[in-house]
């Protein structure tokens, strides 16, 4: 299904096949600009549909100016969240320039803040959660807002832009990250025998990308291993893998939240409070009543991604 999306995207952009540098190219005209105030209100309103605690946390962050979102010359894009345990406060740094993607990023970082806020009162030694669950609350919050944005699009063209933005993240997490995992696995195998030459690193990267993208691209990026900081964080091998795990884990939780509706927030907060003191399998068993060693939970998570692609393919049929 991801390959079908890539093929359709290539056709819409007038290309035979996408190349690596086309993957983040936007479809159509950029959706309307969203002011910071509008973005904040949209996040608050949609968090409130899920639960009052999440919404009131976001309101507090906005009112007390925990977010440094100014778009100014020389400031880097992206975003991150940091936490102050004694005051139980967070601070978010990001560049907010008014795109729908910025609204999603802001929701994502607020999700990180809510994760640590939910752990208030938990002993400090039980607050340092592992990377595999570190993206749970952030991706969950992002999904609430990006889903709402698609549903509230003012016309079909804006809906397509927003859907494309969502699917690009799915491609990144299920194809790009998979390529990194394949590369790193094979690199470590070869490194056991001695140093690995640059030419061989390029070959390993190219092979991994072709496999992960199912040969769907025209050109790849053999030097990606050299340009991606994550490969050089020596304290954490396979630093990339937890992003995909966390993405799917949070989507599975989101699917359950949609099924259960009002009242799910308390279960969700209880899960977040245990993220640093239980294995993820035990966490899911206790709070979600699911067995992560079985495919059902993961199938529901992936289905959310596939539904987006189905809708994109339907809306672009014949274009």
C-alpha cells in the first residue's frame, strides 16, 4: 500500500518514479496558514474531545508561555521538549511558521510534556522511561490533532494536502526507519570482521534503502549513513528502531481510544505512569488488556495508516 501511494504521488508530480529527494515534496498548494493562536485553540479543542486533563495541560502550557515558538531568522526548524522534574513543568522549543505540519509538531511536543506531567508523584527513579515508549504520548497527541485537521479540511484540495502530510510521516517511520534498521544490522555484522570501508558503507545503505522502499524509488541516498546524526550516537545502538515501535504502539493505543471513547483518558494516564517501571509487554497486558506478541494489536495500528492511503488514492483517482 505504501508503494501504491509512492507511485500515485509520482504520477501527481509528473514523474515516472519518485527519488529520495522527492519524498517530502508537498502535494498541491500548501493548505491555509494557521496563526499560532488558531493552532493553540485547535489543539486545546481536540485534546478536550479526548479528555479534560490533556486539554487543561495544553491550556496551562500556552497560558504560562512554556513554548518558545517564534519564527525568526537563523532559528532552526523542528522541535523538542524538555522537562523540569521539581517544578513538574515542561518547556518546548520549536519554529512555528503557520503550516498545518507545525500544528502537528506542536501537538507532538505537548504530548511529550503531558507524558511527564502524567507521571507527577511517581518516584524519580521510576520516571526515566525507555525510548521504545518515549514517543507514545507524543505520537498519540499528534494523531488526535492531525486526524481532526483532515476531518475539518475546508475542501478536498486541503484534505489531500493534510493527508499527504500524514502519509509522509508513515513512509518515514515504516520505510525510512526500516532502511536504517537493515543498514545498522548489516553494518554491525560486517564490523565484527574489522573496519568497514566507505564504499562498502555506501553499498550497505543503498541495499537497505532499495529493500525498505520495495524498489519504488528512482534514486536513493547511499551517503545517508554519513548525514544522519542518529547513527553516530554511540551510546545507543539501533537508536532509530524505537521510533517505529513507538509509532505503531501509540497508533494501537489510539485505535483503542477511538473504540472506547469517553473515559479512556484515565486508562491512558495510568499507562503513561507505568512506562518507566514495566516492560512494554507487561504494560500493554495490564492497561490495554492486549498481548503484544500477537498480531491483532499491531494490525489495528497499521490499519489507521492504510485507511489514510486508501482515502488519498480514492481522492486522487483520475487526477
